[in-house]
């Protein structure tokens, strides 16, 4: 049975399982009633994977996005909250991070910035060529003493607007972020992801046959950091000495663990719409031959060595460029840790192989300890075999639905997977491997 065709029938069952995941991920009481994922127009929001924001106008090849600066708060895994700035989709409520802008190669893209903050703000588009600001080339701004104040053209404080246009002339994964006082404005949250899809189609990362992937298994890993003292100073209208900058929180898609594995649009995270759980199927030459794709982005000030346990990835692109030689030679490479530097983006294809095909009829060649002598993890099915479930001891809770596997993925700089010292709370997520279709997930 073709996996892509049958996946839709499992949506309701999978949603029920994810509601259980949501219950596990609650680290504090719900902060507000969630009414919608902030976006400029109605779109279908998947429970997992990338959520592309609908444009606010234009047409198929001339998308228009309105971004409005907003202030708000996000929830952190240790129970604290942080004051943030952010780009909202259209004129919707504050969200963190900014909306994911998805366009196609060849599109003429318009981004209209509406600045509600008390200082000038801009949007820079690293990797994009010939960006115009209100119809003229965008460029740096200087004060009366000749000191640089912004790397690109700004929208003035308190209601100013600026319209940026550019041609999306090459595919890849990119950041967009404030180019004004970035040590403050980017750290406060003025950033988001821009995805340019290739002419080859939505199931390719680049215009190369060996960049194909299953478009239902495309994931964003947007990594960031917070110094709470800087955010407190900004909230109180005070200056902050950047010599004292020291992050205490590190986030993945604007959340820390365990909130990171909750669904997109989790109701207790009204301003943090993006989850980071990667849900895939095992490789199968007939039913699931395609790769999955992870798009890594770093808006922090340090290297983030992300490591998906039990799975190497093949790096196929960096900073919006395919890894290829001058003659189109394949220069991609396998990587154990994905070391994303500040400002970088990496595109990584991966698969999960059931290499030994172990099952109750083909058992692992070891003695499996009895459950009475085991500590049972929250996601354990009671069986070591994919797609199998066994009875657990009375009173043992489990969030496992159908014998699926969960494999952790986290920042290997272990001091960065903390929340002001609370361990195992930062940029952590899971890869969930569901048994092949048909299944009961």
C-alpha cells in the first residue's frame, strides 16, 4: 500500500495521540485560550512539520506578506516568562518566532513592514539579491556623525512602514531578521524563516534530483537564545550593556522542551505556534522510498551542535546553496552532529532504516529484561519491536500509541539544553518513527 496515499486516513488517530503528547508537555497551567494560529489568512495547519504562512495578497507569482512588529510574552520551561518583540503575520497577535514565509523560485516577493515599536526597525534578507526598499535599492543608514545605525533601510518608529521587494531567484533555506541594532532587535525576537522552493517542485530542496524528499516529512529546526536580563531591561525601557550579555535560555522553534514536542498551535502556547516533533515512517523501497528533510537555522550568537540520536544526516545545502561542485558534482556529506554557526542555515536529508527487521518472529539476539526489573519510559510500548505493544505493569503511564519509536534529538552543547540551570529543557525534540502503513496510529 502506498504510504503517501494512506497517510491521510490516519490523521484522526495520530491527532488523538498528539493530544496525549500535549498533556505530557504542559509545564504550567494554560496561559490563555488559544483561538487560532497567528497568520495572515486561513491556511491548513499541520499538527507537525513546517507551517507556511499564507500571504496577505498578490497572486501565485507575486506573493505579498505583511509583517507587523508586536510585543508579547512567551512561556519558558522553568515556569518563567520572557518579554519579547516579534514579527506577526499581517496584523495578527504577537507570535514567536516570526511567521514562516514560503515562496517559489522565480516569485517577485513583497514584504511590507509595519513598525509599531518606539525605534526604527528594518527587515534584512540574507542571501537575497537586489532587494528594493520603497522601490529603490535597500542600503545602510548612518547618523549625523557618520555612524552606522542600520545595515538596511528602516521603517520609522511609531507607525512607519517600509515595502521590500526582491526576486526569489534561487531556492534554499534563509533567515529574515532585523538589520537595525541586531544585537538588540534580533535577540529580542525580530526574526523568522524564509523558504524558497525550487522550480523542481515542493518535494525538492534544490534543483537537483538528489535533493528530493517527502513533502509531508519536512521540518524546521530554528535555534535561538535569550538573555533574560536584556529582555527585562528592554521591557523597562532601560539600556543594556552588551558586555554583560549571557544567555540563560536556548529554544527550538521558539519553545523549550517538553513544549517543543507539542503540536503546532498548542493551545497553552498561544504566542509560540511552532512545534519541533519530527514524525516519519521507516524507509521502504516500495511504500516509503523518500527522504525526510530538516531545515536548520541559527539566529543565536554561538554554534549549536544539534544531534539526532541514532541517525546520521546528509548535508545537502548550506546558507541557501546546494553543496555541489562547479560542474554539478555532488559535494553533500554525512554528519553526526549538525554544527550550525550563527546566522547559518543547513539543509539535511535523513532516513530511518529498520535495518535488521527485528520483530516477534525475528527476535533480537539478546535476553530482554523483564518489565519487573525495568524502569519504564513515558514513550515505551512495552515491546522492543516497531509496531508492537505489550502489557505494562499496573499503574505505569505511557503515551505510546501503536508501538512507535521515539529517538531524542538535542543540542550536544549540554549547557545549552537548560533553562536558567534546569537541565533537559532547552533545544530538545524527538524523531517519532511510526510503523509502516496500515497501522493503528
